[in-house]
C-alpha cells in the first residue's frame, strides 16, 4: 500500500495560517482546520501522514471541499482532503490537484501559475513568500454557502448546490438545452458537479425525438413540363421581424416549373398579393407568348380570392397538401 506523505515539515511552534501551500511531495491534500472540510467523515483507518522530518501524524477526518478564486469562474475541488490537526499549514497536493481538476502547474522564479489543460487559461496564481509558493486567494466554500447558492461577491462564480448531487442525468439534460449525454458529462466534469449516470437513466427524450425527427420524403415526380408557364407555383413569406429601408415586410414569389426561373415581389402588406399575381400574369404571358395553364399555391386567402380570375382565364388552381412544404 502506498505510504501517504508530505514533504513540508510542520512544527508545533509555527503559527497556523489559512493560506494554501502547493506541495509537490504530498500524496494528499492536508489541513489542520476541520472547518475546511465541506463534507467530512471520521477516519477510522490506520494510515498516518509521514512528514518530511520523518514524523508520522494521525488523520482525524476525511472529506471533499471546493474553493474558488477571483481570477476565473472555475470552482476547484479538493477530493479526499485529510484533516490532520497536528500540522500548521494547509498543504495542496500538486499531483492530485492537477489530476482532479484537469490543470497543470507552471513554476516561475517568483510565482507559479495553475492553468487549464484544455484552454491554457490561467486559473490560479501563487506567489513566492519566505521561500515557499503560496496561493493567497483560495477561499474554501463553506457548507452553509454552497448548500444554497454561492456568495455573489466573486465575479462570475459558478453556483453550486448540494441538491444537484441527487439530480439525475435527465434533469441536467433538460437544463442544458437538451444537450447530448457526452456534452452533459463534459460540462458537469468541468464544473466539478458530480453526475450519477447509470443504465436506469432515461435515454429517450420526448422533446428531442420531436425536435430532431424528419418528415417522410415525398415520392419522386415523373411529370415533365415541356414549355414555360405550364405550371407556376407561388407562396408568400412574412412578416419579417425587421422592416426594410423601403418599409417592406413580405414578399411573394412565382416559380416556373419548366425553367425554375423565379420572380420575387416585395410587399408592405400581405393584402398586396392579389395585385402582384394579376400583374405577374399579364407580364409573363406577354413576354413569353404562352398562357399560364396551372397555378399552385397553399390555398391561403390571398390566393383563393383570385378564384374568379383564374376561372375566367381558364387557369387550373392547384392546392398543395396542408402543412406541407411541397
């Protein structure tokens, strides 16, 4: 069994301070202050901490804590934090901290930096004091803080809630805008929020099924049009959320099924559709020397009001299937 150790040699003559010291020789995070343990249980094992001076010190409690800094919105976790009353410094195991939080430590002459493994962003800074690197801004989140919400003083701090520990994958899937299981797990891991996922979790989301489903394809049409204006189909689009410089909010388009040539007329109001249909009919019949034989629309009132004109001109008015884009 691996022996737990810390290279920083404590002394009863030293005065305790609440700063945290990165220790590359420590296998676990250590603290003499029981209040630094967010969730704690009594330690009943026989292991002891072996200090750099050879002294073996007993462990009273273990737990997990979280802390934040003002440099970033990330909330760090201290897993398996050991309560060792007979030391005088808070020791942060560099190897364990990097592994649990997906970060790495960059050591410089007068300071050290903790950076994200993914983005390389600086998340935490430590300064050299009396020959030791120390993290000045570590603020352990007390249980009474993250049981509700985090104090809003630190900027952009990720909110923690103990209730989340008991919430299922389905809840987080909904909260994260129906993200995939992979994305949910990545977000939860980044925010250090435990997420129990097992085979009993629902893998079928009704909203996702509806939102991502596709309509059945229409059968292929083998109809061949041999000349322009045998069939013209038309539709109205609008209203636009933004009004154009000329005040237009709608447009009506006419597409020739033979050539796929399309005409577009902009409109201030939907009621202008009938005027543009009549104008279009007169223009294309004169320019092409052909008559419109069939006119297809979705059956909107802006087109059905032209039934008399279509009948007088011998034009067959075809209606597309309801609630269909074809």
